C-alpha cells in the first residue's frame, strides 16, 4: 500500500488548525513551557502514542511500526520569544510579552500531525519513529540536554524543519551541505590605565585602543563578526582605564568557528598592545550550526518532498544562512536533514507580526511523515 502523506495531512486540517491556535494562544519562554508540554501530552494521549517527560518540559514520544525497518526521529522546538504580539489575529497570544514569533507553534503542530499520520498507519510503518519536543531552542539551547536525556537512543537519523517567510505556502525548501551558521558569543575587556583627561601621557586610553580593535575584528575572514556592545568611561574628564566590547561570531562548520575565535583573540591582543593596553577575551561556543548531509539523507528528503508535493513545490536553497539553530547537535550526534517549510506570510522571523499561514502545518506534517517513512523503509541508508 502506498500512503499519500499529503492527503493524510489534509484529512487532519481542521484538527491541526485548532491545535496550532491553542499553542499560539499560550506561548511560553524557554524552560518554562509547562502548559505547552501538557497540551502536547494531551494530544499524544488522544492519539494513543506513548511518551515520557524529560528535562522539565521536554517530551520524548514514539510510534512503533509493525514492519521491520530503521528507527528515525522528528524534532520540534516548543518555546516562544519575549515579544509582544501585534498580528491582530483572533488567536493571538494571551500571555503579555510572549509570542510564537518564530513559528514554533507550527513546528509543534506539524510534528504532532506527523505522529498522528504514522500512528494511524503503523500496520504499514517500517521500524520506529521517535518524536522529540525540545524546550528552549531560543535560549541556551535544549538540544544537548535532550540528547543527554536519551532522546536519540536507537535512532539512526533525525529530521526537523523551520518555517521560512521567503518560501510560498505549501512549498518545501531543501538545502545541501552548509545551511545554518555555527555561532559563538564573545566579550573583550580592554585594560588601560585611567588618568586625568588633560594628562593623556600619564594614562593608557582604553577607548582609543578598543576603537581601533573594532574595525580590525570586523575584517576577520571566514564568516561574520559583529560588535553589539561597547561600554567605557565614567566621566568626561577621566581617561577610561577599561573598555568592554561584546558581540557574536557566525560561520559555517566547527573548524571555521575555532579559527575565527583564535583570530579574534590574536587581533585583540595585537591591537591593544600597540597602545600599551591589554586584552582579556571570553569566548563561549553556542550553536554548532547545521550542515546537511550532501548525499544520502538530504537526497532522500528531496525525493520525499517531490513525491509528496510535486516538483513545482520543492525549492533547492542555494545559499546558506547566517541565522543559527541548535538542531545541528542532533545531526552531529547521528545524521539527518533540516528543511524549510513555506510560511506564506510577509513578515520576517521574530517580527511581532509574524504569522505563518495554516497551510504550513499541513506541509510540515506531510513532509515529516513522508521523510520518516521513506528513511525507515530503505534499510541502512548510510
């Protein structure tokens, strides 16, 4: 029997639309998604899918097929952003200062829709599919904690998605290779020597040194360095003995990130030294970035998308993005593919007016279930 995953998702349209509205009305910030987790558990219980709670608000659920096959996972993030919603929709956030401005309400509902589809076809489903509902993607990242809690036990590949305002409704975007950037945050203290502002020769001007550091680090090759903060000085007649800079690094791949971090430290030390100052760097690695498999898994997802939606609704994404996402931790631990789902709306991610159209839920549910099914039936795809 051949399963038409788009038709199966379409049958759930009214149910999924109602679920999405409930998630959208009740956004919660990372690691505080208590009501969100309860809603997810409610819908899993209604579908007869076993699940367990981990790391506070994380959920691991599993659909077991009746046929032999692989074991894969589908991941959804579940947290919201600290944004006051301005969409004006009739299911807008009822929690002041919180909003699903990054589309995680669609991600949750799409994953639940896929779980419902596969559960209803478990007699024809090869292998098993684990569903990962992950807290705090927007904050310090919940992916590593979910992995430590055992969400990838027995799993061979992981699939995930993000809604994309650049794609039309009903479309799927496939990206081979580098997709999302690896990221790091940094702080630099430039230490000079304070003195009277009229006696510059008796001090070391940390502001002057830091001001020369800024253009130098912005020229570091291999990715993007941004300066988000520059703080210095206490009074207009005192030479600042200390200046603080802070910002981010974005690049593709962990080796490039390490190289850029080393260059940042070297540049700061060199430039500060020219002025007799010293620099202290504190660099913290964050998201590892997303690098999709260039052959087997991503090619399989592309085939799944074309079979499910037709060639005209599958877009090959040519250029990687400098935004970041902690999904990369899953495919470093295993393998997998991250794809985009057309949001069909005119506002960017994190906007207070960002509101993907309902079609995005149907697309996500169909794409997840199709990809999981096709991976599981292929045998050892790697």
